[in-house]
């Protein structure tokens, strides 16, 4: 989702190119770990990587606290496997047919194969994590995976719930998105031998960045373009997901706004999408949502700057600035 901005993604990760290349190569090597009859499914899922944001966080956190080692490559692969498993399951839940411009697993092979393959990806991630000489990595990955899945369940429970609060929304996105960002940063530092203070700073950085990223993505689904989003707009509304821009208006004590918005959201019709977006824009919902994004990005930068100055810390801050630039662009488009 990080498109062109004054802070270029390629520029940020250039120092990590050898590391990210090694991660991609090792991801490809995982295909052979699956049964031969599953190879085509595994290959399709494992070649669906995007910008490798989570592996980049592993690498930047490792570099900020020490040196990148081979163990960091393995951890980055583990976290990507968990992430890809959640995407496979998400696409089943959301009945999505496209992801990143190509058919989803479910569109190609159906829900049953997709759910089971997602389970295989989770299991393989834990198998790799169990291969570390200490139990710290496996415990952390298992705990994070549990948190992510619990977050997805909470989100599913709240579909169509127009009484969902901002606090509940933020809790859910911290669990389902922020947790893996935090895990990537924490384990990157742990494997570099970082002290607890630095691990906690990086974990907090990852949580703040991940939360900001998800809010931005939710705003993009309403106010962005299909080219930038990489999918049809309004998918959250179609699935009854009440995201922050909608919550901003629903939490106001304004009967007139409630009378207009609630029927449009509760009985969503794609033909009313422009009406909903126009109402949200007019009432400042996008502005408030993007303010919350920036609030989390500012917090993330503060956590990064608490570390010893280094090129990697500059990279961590630059990631926030890249997303901030995208946020400003979205606000301008609205």
C-alpha cells in the first residue's frame, strides 16, 4: 500500500536488499516442505508477497540493535508465513476474488482447500519457529498468531454492529494488524541480542506503525482509488465492517447524522457508496481518521528515536514519513 511518496520505499530498504533477497529465496524453498500434491497451492500462496514490509521491519530492527544474521532471515520467513496464512483465510471470510491484482486462493481452488492451506501455513511457521535453540521465538510466534486470530474473530463478531466503539475498533486492529508488526520488530531485536529496553521500544514502534497502517488502509477503502488500493472500493462496507471513518460520525451525539448514515450502512447497497463517502467527507470523518493515523505515526517515530542513532533508525522513521505522505495525499484527494 506504500505507493510513491517523497520518501521512496526502495530508498528506505536499499540497505536491506541482500537480506530481503535472502528472505524471498528462503520463502521459495519452503514449497518443497509441503506434500507434492500441495506444491501448486503452496507455490501460489508463497509467491504472493507484496513489499515485504514485515521482513523489512525485522531487518531494520536487527540493524538498529546489532547485526543481521541468518536467524533473522528465518524469522522473517516465519512472520511472512503467518501473514500469508491470515490473508488466505481473510479472502475466504470476505468472499474476495482478487488480491494484489490476481485471483485469490479461494477463487482458484475453493474455500475448503484455502482454509486447509492457511492452516498448513500456520503450522509450518510454528514448525520453523520450533527449530530455534531456545523456546523464546516459538512462544512469541505462537502468542502473536493467537492474538491475530482472536482479533479476526472479534472483528467478525462486530460486523454490522453500529454501536461498536472507537476503543473496540482500535483494540481489534492492534490485535489483527499491529501484533505482527510488533512481533517483527521485537524478534529482530531479540536475535541481535538487544536489551529489554530496546526490544520494548521497537515492539511499541511496530504496534504504533501497524495500527496507523491499518487505519490508513481502512480509509483507503472509502476515499482512495482502486489503482492505489489494489481492489474494489467499499469492500468493508459490503462486509459490514464498521471502520474508523464511520465510527467518527456514529460516536457523535447528532440525531440528524445518525438518521442519514445508519440506514445507508446497515442496509448497504453499492449504489449508495458515493452518498456515504460524500457524507463522511462533508462531516470531517476523513480528517479526524487521518489525524488518528498521524498520532500513531508520531508515537512510532518517538519510539524509534529512543534508540541509538543509526542508519537503521533513520529507516524506521522514514517508514513512518512514507506512510504520513500517503496519508496527506489521501486527505488532499478527499
